[in-house]
């Protein structure tokens, strides 16, 4: 066979599993940039090495307890051998970093305000492109490419119909869910933050007004280390979904493969309440838009559960249930008719329910041929619902409390659609993540004549 002279092969795994909109006007026009000193770089390398050591401790502990069936034993042996040969004190030359004399270097990283930077003339145009305008949305795009994971920060301007990548940063593990929130723990001012749940059980929280971060602002959870006498807390497996409580802004909820739901107090950095009333992994959750104490969950055991979190001692035993055939993939509250919610299943079905009627479905419909990957209500048209499936299609539905009728279908040719989110300012504008180029796309359903006619929408998007 002839040698391949066209460069490295394309990534065999390349898709967008999660994304999230950031509202307009909350992001800093010029995100601050971090300039790492050599001392701070050494600290971060050391912290990363400690995390790797903790990971080795965790693997060792699992091996002593019988091992994890998903872990290849030969790989464990190789990792153990590598750990024995590694000298963390010398590998990164920590002493060299700490002892190097440099009058221009401080002992900590500098966060440089971009407004104080004076770019050269040649950099003016590029710097102007980096400005985030007040009418820009950010779209946070989790991207997996082979063994690498990153979050790309895209800028979307609806008026100019522009969409481009502003910057990105590496993630410690494959992203599965992203949640924006304006609560900045430890500050009395609103923030511009996002929480990311990954295949790793640790939730990372990032400040979106800081560019080029190489580590999160803080983390929720710890794997623990018996050798280093660090306790484990939080989740023990992948985090599948997140929901921020907009009424109690310091509370973030997370659902996991470990069959638990955790309510985190972000100000304390600790679990406030842990709910264990599940028999399978918790795949979807959302706080009620008006009732701060109510959270809706969807589980692989086929149950939707509604919890009242005011009594942490009774929360596990006091919940309202609905059951559907198959697994629950998505749950979502109606934003304006807040007694109602939608359920999406792994067989492509959609179910509509009323929180006042336990274990009763108002209607069910086979909407898609494969699992539901996204659902969105429209706050301006209460009877408009959109859904996506891993089969690669978007559908628009006209519904009431008795039935749902298909209005429009669109094929994106992006392979399996993994996720869909809605623009906060324009509920007709949706973003999608897939596994074929462009892998992330923005689409306005008002492009459809059928949608405009059915829902009496006068203004179509500009061509």
C-alpha cells in the first residue's frame, strides 16, 4: 500500500455531546487573559500530578476491593509500572521553576484586564474581532475529538447572522452536560459562570470572563485518596445532567450514573442534599421555573420523579412518580404553563404530563425512530414544541393537553444529533450538536413556511 502523504488521519471520534447558550449582555466585552508565571505553572503542574496520583490511588483501592469490571487489567499493570518509574519531584524540575530569578515574574499568575492591554497596530483588527458585543450570545460547545476534550466558546450574533469560535480551553474529561449560571460563589456580584459535567465524577466550574484558563475556578466533588487521607465526596461516576436553581442561585443540582441526585451549595462547595431514590442512572433533571423547592428528574428505570426538597430527611421517600415505557432521556418544564412538562424517551416517544396528576400521561406520541436528544418549549407560542433525535432530525409540534400534531421536519445531515438548546432571547433560534461537519449549527425554525402559518408568525428571519 502507498504511504499516506496527506498529513495525519482525520479523527475517528469527533462530535459535540453538549452545548449551552449564554444570555446576551452578561459577558465581558474583552475577557480577561491569564498570564502564567513560571512559579504558577509549576504549582499547576504539581496539582495536576497530585490529581494523577489520586487517580492511581483510586485505581489501587478498586483493585484491592475486587476491581472495576470496565477497567482492563493489563492497562492497570502498565499504569502501576509507570508510577513506580516516575519521580514526580524531578520530572518537571519544580526547584528550577521556583529558584529561577526573573525580575519580571511574580509568584502568582496575573489576570490581565484586556481593556488595559495596548495592542500593536497590526493587532488592532484581530483585537476588534475578539470584542463580545452586548447583542452577542455565547454558545458553549463541548467538543470531543479522539482522546481530547475541550469547550469551545462561540460567538453568535443574530442580527449579523455571524457565528465563530472566540476561544477554547481543554477539559479534564469528556463533557456530557453544560449549565450556565450567573452566581459567582464567594462574590456579592453576578458572575458569568458555567458548570460542566463529564465522564469524570468531578463537576468543574469555569469563569467565562477569563480567557485561556487552564484550570477551573473551583470543583464540586472529590474522588478521595486513602493514601493521602483525603475523603471522597460527591458523585462516584459520570455526571449526566445539571440544573441551576434560578430562585436559590447558590444551588446547583446534578444527576449521575451512580444513581444519585445531589443538590450542591456552591458557596460552601459541598453537597447540601443527596437523593438516592433511584434504581438506575439519573439522566435528566430540571428545577421548576417558579417553585424553588421542586425538581423534576428522569431516570433510566422509566420513572419520572418530582421531589420537594424542603425536607432533606423526607425527600427520598416523598416524591410523585410517572412511569413510561423504556428509559427517560429528557424532562422539561413548560416555561409559561408551569404545571406541565414533557418527557422524551429512548425509543423516540414524547409524553406530556401534569404535575397535579400523578402517574397519568395526558398524551403520548411516537415522535422519532431513535432516542430523544433534545426538547424545547417556545415561551412566545405556548403550543409550540421542538424535539430532536439521534436519528438526525428536528421536528416541530403543535400541541395542547389532548394531542400533538407534527408541523415540520428538518434533516440536518450532521449524523446523530446529540443535543439541542434554545436561544434565551429568541425561542425560535436553536443550536444543535452532532457528529458530522459542521458539528455545531444554529437554525431558526421561522425559516419554515409551515411553522409560520401554523403558529401565525408574521416576521420571518432575514435572508
